[in-house]
C-alpha cells in the first residue's frame, strides 16, 4: 500500500481538494487543533464522502455538503 498524499489545511482551495480526493480516493490533511498537530483523512468511495478526524467519523452524501465541510473546518479555502 502506498502512502496517502498529505496536504496542510488551507493549502488548497475546496474545489482543488475535492478533485484530489475524488482522483486519489483519500487524502490526509494536516491540521492544528488545541495546540497539537493532527491528521484528518478525507475519503470518497464513489458515492459518499467521509471525514475521519481524531475524534469522530462523519459523512456527506453530496459534493456540495463536502465542500461546505472543507470550508467550515478550514481544510480547504
């Protein structure tokens, strides 16, 4: 298994990040929370988008919902 691509939060805009998630299947985003660095795995299974954070897994049924999440969480600008 190859290493997942890693990007820093805010490094890409939400549309570019979505395109990368869809082409790669999953992308790790490095982010800071409570003064500690964490990685979030963003996935797409062809139907549903997933945000796998250190504390929870949530899903989005549409690209629009995922884009909003990426922007709200600061993963994509």
